[in-house]
């Protein structure tokens, strides 16, 4: 609860703004590291500095390697969390398309008027699911409301048709397919709400600032500082990619709706196509 505002900001703020803010904060941390290095150099006796320079540089190299190694581990862990959630969302799109398609085909075995009613509901439900998946956060409310109404209508139509098919073995298979569609609605909603915990991003941000400060303290000279700026830029891009993958509603990397669109295209043929050999 304490990190909810931070999580909301990460979820909705423009990536460019986050990137500029993060890069600027890391450059500030690096500048603080440079100032600390200069202060330490002034406080160190010149005679002691000449004696321990080589040893100090070796120790600093170990520290930089350790800090960057731990940072890479933490960023890899966070990226893995974000990609796992993205893959789950993408897989659920295919599962839902298959479930709706199966229910649509089984609905063609229903007697009228149940067949036409259920077919119409499934077509409208598919259209709404595509629009819902592609809508931004500020436009989702009407599509969510329509989605819930269609779910209710779908089960009402199933209950109405059950009296006509309850004596058939086919009835249980039909009920299972409708249940799968309803269950996947909840699964997709849950998957879109599942995000990398805000605490992970907080720790990652802190570690990035500490790393930037260590680089500013250790790397000396114009070449060293240019290398540090280049590395900070790469770290910023990496973190922006992680944030983008973790934002299913406004991110550029979102689960495609191709399976649902292909399914909707298959609905374009008239239902009488399935009656040609009856």
C-alpha cells in the first residue's frame, strides 16, 4: 500500500519523462561521486597517496566489477519477472481465442433460437474483447461494462439452451466450453493486473543511483567520465525496456491480438455454411 503512488506513477508516466528523470538523477549521483573523490584526494596525504595509488586503483576495479555484476543480476531478475508476465498475457490471448472458437462451433449444434442467440453473443463478445484489449486506460470503462453484460448474457443463453440439450452427451462438452470462455475472462483481467512489485523497482532505482555514484567516484579523466555517461545511458534504456514490458495498458510492448482478430475474421461466413450437409 505504501508504494501504490509510486507504482501508479511508473504505470502511467510517459517513458521519455521517466528516462530523462532517471538519467538526470544518475548523472547527479555520478557528479556527487566525482566531488567525493576530489574531497578524498585533498584529505589524503601526498606521500601516502603515492605509496598506495596502485593498490587503491586495483581495489576500486574490484568494487566496480562487483557493483556492476550485482546490478546486472538485479536487472536480469526484474526483466525476467516482466517478461514472464508478458508471456502469460500473450498465451492467454491465444487460449481465449481457441475457447471462443470452440464454443462458437459447438453453438452451431444447438437448436434454434438458441443457436442464433449464442452465435450473436459470441460475435459481439469477440468484437468487444478486441476493442477492450486495444483501449487505453481512460477508455476502458465502457468496454469493461459491455464485457460483463455479455458474460451474463452468455450464461443466460446457455441456461436457456440447456433444457433442449440436457439429455444429450453433447451438453457437458458445450457447458465446459462456455465455462472456459468465462474463466479466461477472469484470467486475462488478473494477468493484466499482475505487475512487477513496486518494491523491486524501488530497490532497482536505488541501486542504479548507487552504481552511478560509484562510477563517478572511480572513473577519472575525460575518457573515464564519457564512458560512465555512455554506460548510464545504456542502463537507462534497459530499465525503460523493463518498465515498458511491464505496462500492458500503455506500453509499446503489449500482447498482440492477432489470434482474436483471426478468429473474428472466421466469423464473417454465414452460419448456414455449417448446414449444407444437414
